[in-house]
């Protein structure tokens, strides 16, 4: 599931955007939407694609990030977005896997060795 996370999130988000109609998602005319090129993306194992899965997922996370910045307007507001279960993109809003974000945050805020020089 974790490798499918951004693609599943985009799928759900697009379906919600189009009132649950897969057909409307397919024919969505809003090519300026950051998720537009991803709205029909095949999940790993679903399609014939044998491209590098990691770079596909990275690009999908970046598309989610762009969507969140367009939605919230500022990085700070994306960070503090309180939508949680109310938005399918919420756990991907930093543009990286949630585990990566948590690990980086932990490292950043970890107590540092005290140096006197
Ligand atoms: S591509 Fe954008 S506008 Fe179109 S269905 Fe998805 S979220 Fe909605
Ligand atoms: S997670 Fe928050 S900022 Fe991102 S699209 Fe959803 S509501 Fe907007």
C-alpha cells in the first residue's frame, strides 16, 4: 500500500472533486490542475508501465504538494492544514512519504550534543 499512497490519494481526491464519477474524472477539462496528468495514473502492477516506480511515486508526491500549495496558498498553511481525514491528500501534503517526513522531523528536532567550543 505504501508504494501506492500518492496515486491512491490522487485517485480518491479526483473522485471526490468530480462527485464520485469516474467518467467525469476521465474527461476532466482542467488541464491546469496539478493533478490532471495523474488523475488516470495506473497503480504499480496495474498497467503495462515498467518505468522506474520510485521516480513515478516521487513525481506523484510532488504533484500533490503543488495541489496543496495551490489549495492553501502558502507552505505554512499546508503544514498546518487541519483537513486530516477530510482530505485524501492530507498525509501526502509535504510532497514526500509521511514516514520520510516524520524521520526528517525527528532528526531535525533531536537533542544535539552540547559543544563548548
Ligand atoms: S485533475 Fe484536478 S480538477 Fe480534475 S478531477 Fe482531479 S482534482 Fe479535480
Ligand atoms: S491536504 Fe489540506 S492543503 Fe492539501 S488539498 Fe487537502 S485541504 Fe488543501
